C-alpha cells in the first residue's frame, strides 16, 4: 500500500490534497518520495518560516527534547519563561497565553475580550465585530467569527455574538456599533480572503473607536506575524498597536504553537481556571520558537525579507498576464487577467514549484530565509507557468 493509499484509507477526507508525498527538505527546497525536487513558495501555509530543517532551529529542538519533552502548566520550565519574556520584550506587550494553533490563540482572544467587558460592564456587552472576507479558524467560535458565508454551514448552531462589517467601509463599521460591542477583530492582511491589505484610514478609525468607547481591538496576526511582512508584526506598517494580538504559524518554525498577547489594559483579565491548555507552552516547541525569534533579531534579517519582497513583486508585476500583486512583504497575492489560479498551481507542481491559492488569486508564502538562488529559481518556474498557454 502506498503512502497516499494508506493515508486515504485511515484518515478522514478533510483535505483536498495534491498527489505528492513530501519526503525531505532543506531551506526552501524539498523532495518527494521519488526524489523529484520542488522549490517551496508555500512554507506549509506560512509555518516553516525558517525553511525546512534550519540547523539552528533543529539543534535547539533536539537538545530540548533530550532534556524535557513535556510537563504540565501546573509547573514552570525555562523554555516557556524565556520565550514569554522574549516575545513580550520584542512586541511591547505585557503578558501572553500559550496555545497550540492560530485558532486556539483566537479563541483565547475572544474569551479575553468578553471577560474584560463582563468584568467592567456586565454580561450583555459581548458582541465582537469582525470583517467580511475574514478567516479566524475552524473551531466553532472562530468559524463563527469568520466573515465568510461559505464557512457558516453544517455545524449549527454557530456561536452567537458576532457581527460582520465590510472591510475598509467606515460607514458600515459605525452602523454596526452599539452598546453591546466589546471588541473589533481584524486581520491587517486578509490571507484566506485573497491576500488583501486593509486601508490605513480604516485601521486608524478602528483604533480611535476602541479608545473612545473602551472596546478592545484584536489583531489576528496568525499569518502576518513573526516577520512575514518584513516587520515583527504587520501592525507596525499601520503605526497601530492592538490591545490583543494573536500569532502562530511561523513562530513555531514547523511545530504547533499559538500565542495570545495582551497589553497592560487586559493582561490580568484571565485568572486561574478561566482558561488553559494541556500542551500550550510545551518546552520543545518553546525552545524552537526562541530560536526563530533569535534568527529574526539578527542584523539585516527583516530588511532582507523586505528586499526579497521588492524583487519578487517587481518581477511579477512586469508580467502582462498579472493584473495586481497584493499583500505586504513575503505574503503575496497574484491576481491574473484571464488565467485561473488553480491551473497555475497545477502547472507549478508539474514543473517543481509549490504555491497556494486564496480565492481567485495565487498566494505565495515562501520561507523568510529563502536564498536568492532559490527565490530566482522558483520565480522562473512561476513566470514560465503564468506565461504558458493552456
């Protein structure tokens, strides 16, 4: 029985998988079970931020797993303490909660916002505004927070207390405000929604409303955080700091982690027993995440992400078939004039390049440490596939 047959025989069919078995990888290059080479412009949907099997990250993980692989959060351990201090120090947030995924981090943010408002204003101030075309996860609460009708099916009843406003529509935002709203939750760049960045004026208006009405601003930076845009967090481009920021994906370097960061205003809202996680803040994963942050701190790393982004965008924008290149940093959306994104994805696979799609766009999330040689090699394949006649 092949790997594909074995997988399909024993796992639920919840993914539309490509018929490729990835066997090994290094940097932004991986190989399938038949030793066919691929340049990876997807990073496991933004997760392997340091590339495949980065030596510094792998050494940190291996060293820790031989020392202590797990202890419950009824005790303390050094990797968790070190990561908490480093992430708070780098981000400017007061405290954090460790989870296992972006969805879990967003669940924490939802609970945090509702308890903050309950403690101050009572139980009827619990509505959270999110944006049309947003995506916040696949748990019941984060699906309910997601502003896409396609996800609001099958799993009824959905969690109450969410309202959706049109992105960049200030009038619609104000029309949905009332005295039941406790938080406004956004993605600075809507990833699953097509790699669409919010307007600066819209974000500024959200921050103003939240300050004036004691509403918490939540930034979902699960995909945009940890250097993806060339800054630690995408909010830096908007000169805006949310009260709560969630992150995940690239922080773990390939291992599961989620984090909910809170400012001083709401850092102590969740007390003992009000939230928790068995695996959140696991020592092995924390040791790897510390190394990810240390790599990002090195001189020139964030700047190199911005330089590679500029190069990539200039080359793509020069193609006649490309209508628009969206996103920020190494979070790239490509709108084509006439060709279909799934057709390009298929052609790229055949030619040795891994890409993603989002809505009707090609989506690129290459490793932040991708070499210029790998970037140029992958870009050459992508350009060839975009130009070819189907």
